[in-house]
C-alpha cells in the first residue's frame, strides 16, 4: 500500500539537493548592515552576492548579452524602416 507524505515531509530538502538547485538556477543574497550609536549611523554596508555555478552564470550572461544587442538594434531598425 502506498504511503502518502505529509506536507512537512515533502518540504524537507537535503543539503545536497539545495546545493544542486542553487548551482543550477543561482541565488542572490542581499544584506544591509548599519552600525549606529545614539541613533546616529556611523557605518552602512550593503552587500550583494550571486551564488551559482560558472556554467549557469555563462548561460545567463550570454542571454543578457543577446537581449541587450536586440534592444540596442531596435531603434536602428525603426529608423531604417522610416527611411
């Protein structure tokens, strides 16, 4: 007889599975740190990190480059069509 998993059991992800997902899809970590004394900000640090595999990063970089080139050519096409 098949045993159905509860929702809590389905949401449980092993460290290996989580790492695999992060490397395949990527993750962005953003942190803002503020150090203040007497309600006066002394130090403010903003951190941003992209965590992904090199292969996934290259894929997204190539897609972004292609999108940028397409968007840069659109005004030229419209100008050529107008003439």
